[in-house]
């Protein structure tokens, strides 16, 4: 009878394999990515499952997330941007791009609501915008321009 391994800490390769399983990778795909044999990936996965006391790969991934071994990360959208900032990190380029798209969509919706829904949904309004997305009125000078000859 084999001794149980439940409760033992996971080695780095087991964590890597679990993370790739969580992203939907098959043993063959994970083996190529980690430059391992498919059988080695399978062994790492089964070892991690036993150490976590899980009943399946999906259960092992779930338990790894709950215990903090794996972190759910989003990239390339508003939620990823917020996750970076809450952790005190500088958001990555993909998250910045996602945040810009998110803000542009909010501006477009606000403009559409302000116009009574008359703007086409697929075409954002053009023109100068302030930080909130509303069109800015033309600048007015309060003092007359200086005479360069004086």
C-alpha cells in the first residue's frame, strides 16, 4: 500500500503543470511548452492531485486556487487593469489597452445617452473630449491678444 502524500507542498513543476491545466492545456500541449515528456507531465499532475487531496484535475485546480497556490489572473481588460492596481503593480500593456477600450466604450455610451440614443452604436462620436468624454466648448479668450510690435 502506498503512503499518502496529501498535505505535502507542491514542487515548482507541479504548480506549473496545474497552472497550464487550469488554462485548458492537454498533457501533450503542456509537455511541448515545458520541454518535458508527456509521461512526466502526467506524473506531475497526478502527484499534485494526490498532494492536494483532490478527486480530479478540475478539483485540484480549484483547491490550488482556494489555497492561493494558483492565482486567477485576467489580462487585457478592465478587470485585469484593476487587479494590477489593487496589488500595487504597474498594469501590463495588454491591461492598459483593455482599460482604454473600456473607457472609450463608457464615453461612447454616455454620449449616446446624452444625445437621446441618436448616435449609432457602432460609431463613436468625434471631436475634442474632456476626461469624461463630453464635447468641450470652444476656448474663449478673456484677455485680448498681445500686440507683438509693442
